[in-house]
C-alpha cells in the first residue's frame, strides 16, 4: 500500500467571486465528484485535502503500485480542477491521517475514520480499540553504493553486511518487484548500530528496485507486550510493497534472550504475518547480538523462509580507538590518554561497550575538568544503589492503590523464594519449597491483576522460567465424562509450566454440582502440585468465607499452600484515588466537588451487599462520562471547550443503577 501527497498548481483564472456561498458550493461539488470517482476506481482512493485559487493538495491511497501523477491527473479532471503542473511525494501513514483530517474538517470528504476503515487501516490508526504502537520512516530517494559502504564501515558490520550489499547490487536492477528471495535478521547490542544496519539494507534494496515503497514501518516490542492477530495483519497489509522492521527490546533481561518465552504470542503473530506476506512485505528482525535462544524461537516459527543474518563486528585495537575518537569529535572534545588507555590491547569490543566507556570518561571530564566545582560530588555506582527486587512488574505492584496486606505477603514470599535460590547457589541442600498460594478477597479487589504481576515478578527475578498466567475456573478443569477430568487438569498444568496456574472461584470445584468430578479434579490438582512444585505456582482465589470452607474440606491441599494473601476491601479514599487514576488514563480530570461527592457515594456503597470495589468505581466513572455527554450536548455545541470535555463535574456523578442477578448480560458489538 502506498500513500502520496500531490501538490498541484492550478491554471490561473480570472478573479472569481469569493463569497462563502460560492466556496461552499464548490466544496460540495468536489465532494460529490470525488465520491463518484472513488466509487468507480477500486485500487485507489483519492481526495482533496485543501485548496485555494492557485494550488491544491491531493492525497492518493494506492493498494498496488501506481504512477501517482497519472492517477492524480485523472482524479483532478474528474472533480473539475484544471492542472498546470503537479509533483508527487510518498508520505507516511501519519501524514496521510493529517491530510484526511483536514479534508474532513473542510468537508471535501464525509469522514476520515470511514476512509481509514474502507482501506483496512482502522486497527492500526487508533480508531478502533487499542491501536498498534509503531512508527514509520522513508528511505532515501536515491543513494550511491559507495555511501552505503561507508555507513557499513562506520557501524562496524563489514564481515556480514558488506557481502550482502554486494549481492543486492549484483546483476541488473529489477524493473518490477517480483518478491523477496530472502529476509533479514540484524544482530547488534547498540540501537544506533542496529538502525544504521537495517537502513543500509532498505536503502540498497530500494535503490535496486527490489522495494516498491520508500515507506517502512518499525515495530518495537518487549516481553509481555502484544496486540491482536488482526492488528498485525493490518500493519502488514498497509506495508505491501515495503518493509516491516520488528525490533525486539530486551534491556534489563537475562543474557541469551530467555525473555523470548514472555513474548511467545507476539513472536508467533509476527512470524505468521512474515510467512503469509513473504513476497509482498520484507521482514527485518532486529535482535541483540548472539541472542541464540531468542533467534531459535523465531526460526521455530519461520520454517521454509530464508534469512540472511547480519551482525555487528567485534572491534579491537586501532579500530576501537578510532571509534572513541569519533565519539569525542561528535561532542567537540579532545581525547586523552586516559580514554584511549581504556581500550586494552587486543581485547574485542562491541559498539555498545565502547559507547559506555566513552560516556563514563566524558561525564568524569565534565565534572573534574570542565566544571571543577563539582569534582568533590560523589558518583553513584551500581554497588551503592542496589534495588531490593529487579523488574518493572514489582514497581507496578508497589504503585497500585491500597493492597497493603497483599503487598506485604508478596514481598515476604518473593524474599523466601530468592533465599531458596541463594541456598542452591551456595551449595546448601534444601528441598524444593512449595510456592503455592491462596488469594482471598471480595470482587473487584484486584486479585487477578496481582496474580498477573506476581507471575511477571517471579519471571523477572529468575524464579520462574516463563512467567505466564494460565487462568482457569471449574468449567476449564472438570470434564463432562468419567476419566476426562484428570486429563484436563494435567493439560492445564502442562500449559502452566514455568508460570502460574490461577484457579478462580476454586471452591466451586467442591460444591454440590456433581461432587465426584470435582473431587477427581482436586485429587489430580494435589498430585500435579507435587509433581510440578519447582516449575508451577498454583494460586487459588475466591471469597474469604468460601475459600476457608474449601481448604477445610481438603487438608492435603492446605498443607501444600505456603502463603495466604488477603485482599481487603478498599476504603473510600482509596476508591477515590482509583477513580482519579481511571480518569487520568482516559485523559480526564475530576473536579474537587465531584471528588467530594464520590467519597460520600463510595462510603455509602461500601456497606451494601455485593459491593464491587474497583469494579464499582469503574461503573460509576463510565456512568459519569455518559452523564457528562448528555449535559454538554444539551447546551450550545459550538461553545464547548476542551476543558469542559475533559472535566467530570459533581453534576455528572450519580450512583449506577442496580442490575438484578437475573438480568442477562447483553452481547453486542464494541
């Protein structure tokens, strides 16, 4: 898919009447003619973005490769524009969106969202659900091979990238793109080096006619992040004729890419798209250097595809010193013996390592030579500041509102597990500790959210190999027929190996609904907990009273549970903070009077039966947004300000209606 901006100079005419009515009629005429034209032409969508008497900006969305100026001339003629001259430039999706937005505001098109949906771009532009986060760029229009060779030498990738550059330029340039015989894996620890390497590849392929588009998308992803299969597919469709650069970020993770297990789903999705569209879209996968296990994960999904691996070189001696001199020159400082002495003989270095050496030297030089008044200020070293727990998930847990009791037990459990690992490292023999837990709390107290974070915390601290959360209920564990239940439970444990098996409303396994199957499930769970005590954490969750009864019925189960984690109901002030946080995430603020009304409402609601804690807060907030919409639209629409749109007032706060348990949840479209 290609996007173009066409700048048109119009044929000069005698001075026309310039009234508002005349302009509106002309805009309406162009809008009608454009709709008729786009109804006839299936492979392109054309529109006027803005226009005056001398010039016009046109947009072209082409599903296949086209000659944009020829398409623009036909469209201009169809909508009644007399063209003197025009020029075309390929643009990114962001620029296209801006042009469509202007066209919609001026009324050259009906609605920019409808256009994006009609060409299959709604899932990646933020107009439907959670949009895919990605960026775009354009390769240079024309670049010489000699210039690319200098770039390769600059980023120290001569051993593998220079031979590939020769292969790309070998033989005649293609007159049309037939497909991609190979795709690429780029390996480098330094982000700047990775970027330089894949830009060399893209520039060379476009220069040789092996890429239609100058536009390419780059997608950064980390362990634990992911989007729907449909979103990735829409991204690849939007990149027909171009490239997708998937950049896997593992900063802070263990060596050798163990974190690939956390990104299993996203890797599978990207690889599925790469295979499906291998001849329409070039795929470049960027990884840290020598990340063998992560690379093997990609290859497991990319069978029958050919990949050229290019990686940064190790550099030493004079080349390493030259790299340091170049960094110093970029900062307009002179090198000295101390900096160059940091490069030890024939020891090999990567660019990231040399960059860190330079940054440490440069910071020391600033403090001691350039600004000597700071030379006595102590420098913080890694050994001086040592976090108690490593990983973003632990920070997320600590930042959650309330949950003091749950956080304390989680912290205690984590320290206990880490101590057991230390015993093993020191050669002190210890039995594998039971890691299983019970979460007790009322609805809406964040039990499932904390379970997900706990799984990630265990993974980030090296206590579980994968850290995935497998969430199940009675229906996922109890089979329909005799003999099925044990196999079903065993399959769920197998799925949870290296992570957490979260059994919600666990007491339902032993209720009165056919107890024999439930008993079979419990017996199998107890056995599997023993079999997988080192590689699966089981968390049983439910209401406090029911969970106590559940454990009393199963003394063997109780003995295998190491930690009981209580989730207390939120108080009214904590519920107000949750409301404030929900508002912030929605780009809205709650005024002081509204917060006071919320606190009173929450204090009253807390005493009610089946109070939903955080869920209740979300219901109140959603109701307030609907009340706000009604209030604003009953006034003067044209006078509504941005501040009014983003503010919840006391008038918007109302207690949500009570929904009867007999009422069935409606199913419909989002």
